[in-house]
């Protein structure tokens, strides 16, 4: 069966450290993968996109890797801050006949402590 | 700035009522989506539309229908609300993807409670 797995347990780290979140998938062949941030009571906000032929993408303190052999994406936040505390969702981009659609993981809650 | 708005932040309806959730985007996006989000299940796609009057079922369309008469507006309809449709409903929009993939822009969500 098809599955997208993100750590269901919250990740607690200290301010200034690097947070690493994992997204594993099975029985999908995504054309691309996206990461979103979601704060409580709000809709997700897009952060980064990485395509199937790309290994790594960076944006400021964020870095995403994509390994289609391992079927895994890693999402890193360097020099983490309390303001980075949120739930982070990975989403696989799948091509359909009518256009793209995303299939989301359940998200990992990140808490950055002082 | 892209803006996706949803008609209500909170809604309480009774079992059996017909419920309309409205979504409007102001960025001329072709694609629009309706999701529901439940604890432990994440975001699940109900329906999406890639053009006016075009729709495609998502992963959980049962009990829902949609309408897209204008490009900027996408409505989700619960024909006869049931308690298991209590959830957070999120609308999103995006440009269509060909060789280029685009991100989705989400509205703030509607928390629907069916009693």
C-alpha cells in the first residue's frame, strides 16, 4: 500500500541547533516533493520544492534533500529559533491527467526551546 | 500577495443539513483544491478542479460535491452533513503544473462541527 511517513512524535531541540525532519514514502513515484509549515489554527505555508532529478535545495536556513533510491527526503533547519516551532508537512507531487496534485504526510511538530 | 479566503472560520451545523463552504482566490490560479485535516490522518484531498466547470475526485470524495462556476471561486458542498464530517476544511489554489511544479496557497481553514 502507499504510505508517507513522518515522525509522529514531536521533535524538541535547543535554540541554535540544527533540526532534521524526515519524510519517507513507499509505493509512490513522485515527480517532486514539497515542504510546508503549518502553525496552529492556520493553513499550511509553502517553504521549499525539490524535483526528482535534484539532490539538494537550499533557502536561507532551510535545506532539503531528496533521495529517490531511498525514497526519503530530509528537511533541515540550521541555527533554529523558537519562532521555527510549528508543524512541518512533506507533500509528494504526483502528476495526474488533469494537473498536479499533492499527497501530504501527517506532519512532524517541531519545538525549539530556549 | 496571493490571497485565498474561506467564507467562515468556524461553522456549526446539524446532522442532515446541507452545508456550503466557499473559497475565493485572487491570483487567477487555474487549480483549486479542497482538503480536510484530521488529527493523526493529516491533510486528505477531497476534490480538485483544474479549470472552470472541471473537477476531479480526490482520495475521499464520498459525501461531498463541488462546484466551480467561476475561475476564482470553488465551493464544497456537504449534501447531508454527518457527524463524521466534523473536521478542519482547507482550500488551496495553484497554477497548473506542466514541466514546472508550483506550490499551493492555502486559505485559513474552516472548522466545521456537525452535531
